[in-house]
């Protein structure tokens, strides 16, 4: 049995990762800001015979991840795998958003991820474990109206490339996960990082991949220790095109953006 720590575990990919690991007998450490959602998830896991710890935590608040790990260490529980999954998306063309929006985006998606890394490294050194950074296909392709989010995910991809070499000598494996459109709350979260429960997902249902099969695909790659796991078929196509036909991708994304209706 392994012990797995997941930030952003209250919904979407994070919550499904917790369920998937619990089903195969792993203990899960759940971190997120929405403690009520974590408690519901932990109860679900417990009722199915699993083990889960809950910690209300904000990755932008220094020390929250370290405090959770220290609490577990007091119970003689180590950490074998860390998913730096917490994040959200700022949307809008540069004319519509402000410098503060970019700062807020990087504070969570980049500096919050870095804080998670720094605070979990001592535990991962002891276990010679695995660090999984949740990026995005948007870390390969930047589209109009998504500059803040894409810039943050490009940074995550760059971090993964560097950290893989930095941490190899310490026996820590680094995997970057780049999902495409997966069912989650991220596109129903506003630019301040607040969930709009009543909002509809702007991505049509036919293009979104349900969370459970997406996580199954993710886990296959992570378990193998792959350098990068691109999740969803459309995500793999987009990344392939961006690498080999970047001009075509720029043309298509620009056309798609111009075709969007103006927000009301």
C-alpha cells in the first residue's frame, strides 16, 4: 500500500484520483480549500473500506502542505506520491483582464505548485517517491483569450522538464500530466478562483472526456513513470499538431476565437 497526497482534491481530476487510488488499496491524503467537499469524499472512501486523511489547505498559503505532511509524520505515515493538482483558469483577452489577474493566476498555478513541491520534497526524498505535476494541453498551445492560463501551464511544463533532471539523483521521479478537456469545475470557476455552481461548462459535452476514464489513462502513464502523460485523444492530436504544424494551430485557434459570441 502506498500513501498518496493530492492537492485540489475536492473535485474533478483530484477527487477522482483519490477514488482510483483508494480502490486499489492506497491511502489518500486530501488537501483543498473546500473542507466540506473533502469530508464528503473521505466518507465515501471510508465506506468502501479505504483510508483517507483530510486537511483544509490553500497551496498559496505557505506552510499548509508542510503542516499536513508533518501531521502524518507524527503518525509514522510517509508520502510515496504527490499530485500537485490544485489550480484554476483565468479567462479573457488581455484587453479584458488586468495585471492582477495574471498575478492571481501565477500565484496558484505556479507559485502554489512550487510551494507544494518544496514542502513535500523532504517526504519524497525519504520514500524515493514520485512527484506528479498537473499541467495542461494549454501548456503546449496558447490560444487567444487564454494567455494567463496558458502562460502558467507553459511554466509548469518548463518546471517539469528541469525538475526531472534536478531530482533524478535523489531517486524522485517527476511526471507531467497534460489533460485536454476533462469534466471538472475549472471552466465554471471565475477569474478570482471562485466556483460558479450555476454556470454551464463552455466546452460542449461531446468534446469533454468523463473524469473516470481520463484518470484511468492518467494513472497508466504515471504508474509507468512516463516523463509526460497527455490525457484525452483530442489533447494528443492538438499537441502533435502544435509540434509539427504550429502555423495551422495558430490559424485554427484564431478562427475559433473570432467565431465566439461576445460575452453578454
